[in-house]
């Protein structure tokens, strides 16, 4: 539990915005999530707990409560909290997502603009091992419709999507069929960006994060979402190992 993101309090938002729903997905029944309606998923059929966290991120439409009660899902990592003064912006973004063809809004990554930069960053900042990244890139290259130079890399820290939009349901299901195999890296940008490009999906640009969310980097679990230990100095027999994926609170 101590490794999970510390989830902020949204009690005041729930009281002032009664027509908004605040759902928090977790596999930890005892995780404190003040103000959130907790959805505990502790029996999903995946080996990696971080894969379970991605279930809520991309395919929450598989949960009846979400599909039936949410016109638009705004996903964010656990350390991000909706701003109290951004209600009108969330309403406007929701309307635009509902009216869009593909039912999806997100950001293009400003700095990791291609697979070379993305994969280098994953290894450099110890988000995953070089071996796992290579496995996923090898998998991507094996796909006939993979066009590395033509693929836009997306920043998946936040998403807005219509859980009943047929285009979004289709691409997220295709992504999930690949990602949930748990082959290679658990970083989702590689496969997600591929699927969006191969299906010729054009997401709307989501309003900038600074307008929608409060960001508390001190609330990030795993020492700032770092999952791989530093490489040991030469001569040290201690093997480098990846920390086991653990519970990540998402909403």
C-alpha cells in the first residue's frame, strides 16, 4: 500500500458538483481515497498489477457502472486532482468529446515525439528495462501496418473518452488485446500510439493539464514512478532487477 500513489481528496468537488461522478479504481481495498467512489478490482486475470491499473485507464467501459453512468470518462493518474475552478472546462471538454467522431481527446507528447526518444526516455528514467522495451519494439516491427516514422506519440497521463463511442471502444479493445498479453514493456505509449495510428484515429486535443488538474508530484508512488533499480557498478555481483509491478491508484 505504501507504494501506491497518494490519492487526493475530492470530497469538496463531489459536494459542489453533484452531477459529476468520481470513481477511483484500485486493487487495494484499504487504500484511502477520500471523496472517491471506490471500485476495487482485485481479481483481474493479469500477472502484472500495473496491467490492472491500465484496465481502468483504457477500457473502463467494460465496467457497467462506468458505461451506464458516464457520458465521458476523464482519466488521470492518481496524483492528479481535478481543479475546483475547472468545472466549466470539464463540461466543455466533455461536450467536445461527445460531439467528436472518435470520442477521444488527449495530448501529443511535446518532447518524446518519436519511438527513438520514447524508448530512450523509458530506459534513462528507469521506467522499465531495456530488455522489455526491445521486446515490444520487436513486436511492433513484426506488424505489417506499423509505420514508425508516421506514428504520433501520445502522452497518456490523462485521457478523455466516450465509453459508448464505437470507434473508441474498438481501438481500446484492440489495444487491450495486445497490451494485456504482457509481452515486453508495461509502458503503454508504444502500443497505444501504434493502434491509434494504424486505425487512422485523430484524437481531439485535450485542454492543457494546468487548466484542468492540480499536480502533486510528491504523491507519486514508487519514488516518482521509478521501477528499475540503478545499474550496479562494475564488479558488483548484485544483479539489476526490476521492481515488481505494484498497485497504482488510478481514477
